[in-house]
C-alpha cells in the first residue's frame, strides 16, 4: 500500500467506523462536537479531530485509526491497513511504503507554544469565559494567572497548564464554549493550583473543577488543587505517587460525582494505600465541582432558580482512622 493510499484512508475513514462494530456505543450526553465519547462496559475511547484521532482517558493510549485498529484487534500495522481498506472499499496497489514516511511533521515545542500565548486579563475573552460562563471568582482566576497556569486559547477558550515537578509546562487542557481537548503533542501530568508544598492534595478530573473546588473552599491554606485532565497517564500516576509519599499528606479524591468519578476515586484510594498516606473521597453533590459552583452562584442571587438549586453538602468518605478535611 502506498503512502498516498494510507493517507487517503486516514482522511476518509473515521475511528467511529472501527469502534461501533466491536461493541462501543456513543455516549451522547458526555460528548461534544469535537470530542465524542464511546463506551464499552468500563472501557472508554474519546474520538477527536473529526474522527481522525482518538485517545483512552484511562491510559496513555492514543493515535490515529491505524493505532486504534491495532489496539482493538491486536494486529500489526500492515494488517490494520488491510482491514481498514476493506472497510472503506479501497483497493490497495502493490507498491511499498516506509514506516518513517508516516511520522508526523515536526511541530513547535510545547514550551514555545505556551510562551507564545498571553495570560488572560480582566475583560479578555478567556477571562469572560471563566468568570461568567464558568462562574469562577476573580480571586481564583488571578491565583491561577499568578502561578502561570492560564493562557488565552483560540475562540475564547482557556489553556490550563499541566506541569512537571519543577514547574515546566508539559501540555495544557483546552476548554471553551464549544470545545475541549488536550494540547497536541503534550503530555498529561498534573494541573497544580495552590500551595507548593501542600499536605492536602485534592485531585479532580479537570482544571475547571480544580479551580471550582478552590473557589468553594476559598483557596484553603495548605491545599493543592490538582487535575489529571480526565486521564490516568503514567506520568500523572508517577507525579501523584511522588506527592503522596511526602510526610503527613492526605490524598483527597475530589473526582466527579458519577460512575467514572468513582473509578478514578478507587484508583486514588489504591495509590494512597500503596504510598502509605491518608485518603478521603470528597464527592460533589452535583455531577462535578463546576456545576456545584454554578448552583451556589445562582443560590446567592436569591431568585427562584437559585433557591431551588441550593446544593447539599459534599459527601465525605475517609480512610479508616483518618479525619476528614
């Protein structure tokens, strides 16, 4: 198969075509225009880039349709090409191709792309998105800016940095009015807001939720508000383990109030037990912490909608012998 034929397959066959025949179903509620969530039992695949890309939010796995076929079927690249060609109806030639021909073109480094963007400022598109559409108070937005964690993304979106242990950006979560994703070529580690040497580590699934919980708690002293970016990459697990092994640390699983959030919470419990630190499940009374924050803002306004939306207290489940926050 020629490189042109391979590229043609990559362009014309969406990852959805590979997922649906093997039992994956679209979760319309959890999907957006640019990120389609497919489920099969406890497995999750997110389809991006108009069907041309995918990733597994519970692992490091990601790639194009060829990588998806090899991951699902356990076949090699050549066989994946043949299977996808069969799906598309393309008849390949007998010409040869080289694996190195398929490597992506070089891109600007994550550090360069991050440095090129401005931090949000009062009245900017990203500031308005965070302040009014996400209900984040100004003091939390400023705290994140002061820690160099936010950038103005395209189309009024927000970039929230994931950083390594010394503060270098490894990638960013992108969130906007109609878009969400992660930096192309970036690595998920942790979004880290709050105390640098924190003893209380609140782990959420999104930077928006980390900032929302920080707002609800008033940026509690001695606390770091962390986000895994909706994934469980090896770099993320390693970073959490290093933080959990520090003396007198409490790991707080502040993940979403749904079944997926419970899966993440169980992983955090296992990590805490292995690291020897205390653990606590802080479950939001709504689907996620940003929804809780929005409900509280409505309640403060004092309208009928606000009084109806007054949220109950978050539920807590501590590890044996450990006090809650």
